[in-house]
C-alpha cells in the first residue's frame, strides 16, 4: 500500500502530463485552423490603398453594390471607389500558392495571377500574364506593381 505522499506525487505527475498533452493538442488544432483558412481572408496594401476579399474554398464573396455578379472567389478593389477586379476562378495549388483569373468590372481586361502566401500575414499577388492591373487614383489610372504585397487584416 502506498503512502498519501506517494499518491499525491503520482496524481500531480499525471495532471502535469495531461495538461501538456492538452496544450499540445490545442496548439496543433490552432495551426491547422490558420492553414485551412489561408485563402479566406481580407488582404490590404497601405501604399496603394487596395484590398482583396477572398474565399477560395466556398466561392461565396459578393461585391458590395455589385450583387449582379453573384458569388465569386473574391475581388480586388480600391478604397473609397466602386471599381474592382473580379476573381472569376481560383485554384489552390498548396498551402502557399493559388492560381487566379481576374477580369475588371467592365469586362474589357483580364489577367492571370498567382497569390502566394509567404507567412500567416503576408501575401504577394504576382501578375503572370494578360492586362496590367490598374485601379483609379485621383481621376487617373494607376498601374499596380507586378508583385503586390498584401497584409492580412483580422
């Protein structure tokens, strides 16, 4: 028969092991959530005042004020402006990249691009082919860089 001291020591060890196992399980589940939501996000670039709303999993993003286009994988738009580039198709290659096709809201220009996730908060939109990505800025067209860095907003 074991003493009270040995019993409590054994119970404390079991409690510590159970706590460590639970913490490890929670950390793993959280990292899986981030990866599974990598392409469901609001991305923003402060320099050009452009943002992207995307959901490449459910393709259920609706452009505010332009519901006529229906549900899409996402769009790129300029702050305080109704102009946008619609993402007409998106194919997730892996956890770090997705291939997208975009068309402007007039339907006159289109392009192919790749959205690359560098880490949990930094994405790069790389234009691969097609028209130049342009947005209105002070009554003129502003060409965006071929590699546009975007930050994930919570």
